[in-house]
């Protein structure tokens, strides 16, 4: 593999993981994200109750967990193209770093005063990583030309 190919394959993974690490800091704590989400949710529904607002905020934050790990596993899957043959082997190798990164990310959050660490979040992260691989599979099946039947 040439340096340019390595860079094209792995730089998005490294940048995404750096962004995820930054997201684990105080900057993306519930307190800080509520500053943006609350006005947006109130714009969508000016009569939203405080309880519904809190629930929507929580749901959006958990959806962000799923999304960030789906993107991570998809980027890893893409980076491994040409290195590992077979969809399921490549999928397993792509999942491994995501499954390792999730508990380490939660461990890191346990040291950030404005963040909490949760086993539930690790499981949500895992579901996102698996969803990312499933999306890769669906795209692969949809975009792979098929031989017409005779």
C-alpha cells in the first residue's frame, strides 16, 4: 500500500476518533449540549413540557452515541478494504477497535467532572458499531452488480 492510500484509508478513522475523544470532554456534556438543543426543541414545539424536553435531550444524546459508533465502524470497515478479504472477516476486524474504544471512552468520561460513565452507554455504543457494519452490508448488497438469471 502506498502512503497516499494509507492516508486516504486511515486519516478519516484517526480524525473521527479524535473528534469522538473531544466529544467525551466537558465541551459535549449534557449541560453544554442543552444550550443548543433546548432552544431548537422549543422552536420545534414552543409548548414542550420540561419533562418532554429532558426526555428529548436524553434521546438525542443517546442517538448521538449510536451514530458516532456507526460512523466509526463504517470508517474502519472502509479502511480495511483491500487488506482483509471477505465481508464478515473484515466486519469482525472493523468492530474490534470500536468495541475496545467504547469502554475506554466511558472510562475517560469517569474522570471528567461534568460527564458520567455508564455501562448502558457502552452497550448503546456497541449497538451503533454493529448498526454501522449492517449498513455497510446493506450498501454492499445494494451496490454490487448481480449476474442476471437465465
